[in-house]
């Protein structure tokens, strides 16, 4: 009963909020470009941060930061991937250029907003696309900027880590910038791992949003590791160093049991 009541209140507000963001954010970005403000240094970024925080709040998502401070740019952020929520959680507090799958560019409204705010795109499963993506990431890092990507290549339930793909770590080496591991954990109020937040098993986005809208509270812990130098590494050894740190971070958090409601 309470879950349905939450959905009844949250979903209409969420829908209106998403529509408002799709209209307002590109307008703010256009003003920034007219005034020649930097990519993440004007009205567009402020509107983006408010939009992301508000969507999280409407879905009962509460963000908690732990570990190190997220490094100032330039830095490549390598995060585990649990849900589409990961992007909102990181953008709520930090200006970041994300690397996203090519399909997002074509999503109605959302794709246009993402592109306006500096999202880079990659064709997943196409190794020949990697050199251009690495070059684009390196160019953005030299602005300087923060660039974030999910080297697992797909979402998981957040209780384990898939082997990381190594190709895109070349961007940090070429730009001579550090890589910072980020770990995201979605938890219930009792500290157990939340089973509704992971976007897995071919779920439909709208169905998952409806389920999340009924949740009383989900705490997201955004845990930052220490930045790792890219100097002296090739892309495989840099990937290995980041993967070891992420696995250690996950192991230290894995006292939480999984709870799927």
C-alpha cells in the first residue's frame, strides 16, 4: 500500500521534471555557448546538477560519499557499473564528461541533453571504434576535464566485478593523467545490498523506474579510491592496477548481504 502511494505521488512529478530538464538544460547550454563559457562552467552545468539531484531525490535515492575526494581535472574516472542511475549519482555533485554507448545519442530528449553536456559515445562491440574514442577522451582530458567510463562494459548486480576491458585506459596514458577508481553501492536502510537498483536481466527502463518509485529509501555510497598514476604503464597494466583497487574496495564493502525484494 505504501509503495503504491509513493508511486502515485512520485511518478507524475518525476515525469514533469524529466520533461522540464529536456527543455531547460539545452536552453542553458545555448546561453553558455553564446557567452563562451566553458563546457561545465555555466548555467548548463548548474541546471544539470539540480536535475540529477532532483531525480535521485524523487526516486528515494540518497547519495553518501566515502573514501578519497574525487580528484580535480584532468582525471579519468573508472567506475563499476550497476545502473543507469550511476550517471545521475556522479553528475549530481561533479561535472564530468561521460563515455556512453552510441544508442544513448538517439534516445528521445535524453540523448540531446547528454550530447549538449559533453557526453562522448562509443559503439560497443566494435573494436575498430576504439582509436577514435581514445582520441576523443584524450582531447577532453586535455581541456582539462574529468572523463568517466565503465570499463566492465555492462551492468552488474553490484556484488561482484566483471573483468575490466583495457583498450580505453590508453586515453589516460596518452593524456598523461591519473586514473581514479570509483565504486558505487546501492543499499537498503538496513545496510543490505538493494536488489531493485541494478539494471540487469534485460529489464525495461520504465518498469524499473516504476519499481524504484515505490522504494522507501535507497542509499548510494559513492566510494572514491586514491588516484593512480598512468606513468610507466601500458593500457593492460594500468587496467590491472585499477581492477585490483576496485576489487579490494568491493571486498571491504561486501559484508553486506544481498536482499532482493
